[in-house]
C-alpha cells in the first residue's frame, strides 16, 4: 500500500510547530525538537492512513505535537517517547473520526447528501484500475469499521507495528488490541466477500 498517489505524497510536507520559547526538558530528558524531526514522517503517514485526507492529517499531527509539547513533563521514559507521541496522535485521530462519522450521519439524516468514500483515481492500465478498485473497496470497508478497529488494523497491517505497539498507541491492553484486530479482520473479510458476490 506504499505505492502512494499524489495525496499521500503531499502529506509528507513538513508540519511546523511553534513551541513558544526555548525547549524545556522533561523528567525523561527528551530533546523535543529531535523527537519531532525523527518521528514526524511516521506520524504524518499514520494520520493520513487513518483520516485519508492530507490537510486533516497535517492538522492532526500539528495538534498531537502541541499536546505532546504541553504534556512533555509527564513523560518519564525517553525510550518510550515515540510510542507516547503515536498514542497522542491515535487518540486525536479516533476522536476526529468519531466526529466525522457523526456529522456524516447527521447529513444523511437531514438530507444534505453524502460525499464519496474515495475519490476516483485516473489510472492508465487495466491492471492498475483493478488494483485501484480493490483498494477503494478495502478503504471503504475500513471506513465502516468502528474507529478503534480501523485504527488497530491500520497500525498493524499498514504501518507494520507490533501488537504491543498497537496496544500502546490505542492505550489498551494487548488482549483488547488483539480483539480489535480480530473483529476488524472478520468484518473486512465478510464485507469484501459479500461485495465480490454482487
């Protein structure tokens, strides 16, 4: 899924965070500027894959970094800083997805229409078109999942994080992360098989 189109390429532009003054050190002695420089590309990738919009992804990363800066004194272990930032980002993204789904449902109920789940991609070859259609079906099925299941699936199977890292990012136990992954896989498999039959 890393054969990124223009949308994914655009999300890799830098997010600028103004930290308002000098860098203070946390109890864990973390150089926040270096941490941001090292982790920002991964945070942008995760955010984009969760919300599927480059502007929203940049906004989420910006907010997560601001939250991280404000809570830096709570970080106890410098080695856990990357996972700590991912957890802040995923929490913000889950809240964002819940709000977006709520507003989409309200627009449906009140008749304002529904946007398409995925923009159509102009692909030249038949094989690329078929691949694009399959990916669009997976993305649409992923959007229908509950937020935590979608996040668990994305972190594990798209970002390649280990189960403990997924659990840490979601701020749940390992068993709960496994449950979210299992339910996501069962639902996705069922949805995609049903679509193939139609």
